[in-house]
C-alpha cells in the first residue's frame, strides 16, 4: 500500500500567468477503487476549492466512502458562484 500519494501533487513551481500547466483529474471513486484495497481504511484531509460536495457525493454513490475511517474537509463550496450565500 502506498501512502501519501495524492492525485493533486503537480510539482508546479513557476506561478507566472503566461505559463499553462495541464492537470489530469480522476474521479475520487475511481482512485479509491484502484489504490485502496477492500478492507483497508484511510484518513482523508480534503481541500478541493469548492468541489468537496461533488467528491463526497461520488464517494457515497459508489460505496467507496466506507474506506474512509476519518475525514476532515473545508467547505469551500461558498466560493463557487452558483452556491454562494
């Protein structure tokens, strides 16, 4: 089992506005299914800039949520224009 290998680690250093970085994203449920074996439980810290609800829904709908023993997340959904107060 590999620990600490998150999808979001891009290694980007240059923050110049004229530089474009291509990011490859995967569904959380697909990543959990591939990297976390049945019976394993993980601790998750999530900060996804407004995508937390969609990710949690995906994990719940797929059943992969059962692999999470503890979850800490920041609700950035209020930063998404359609969901702001």
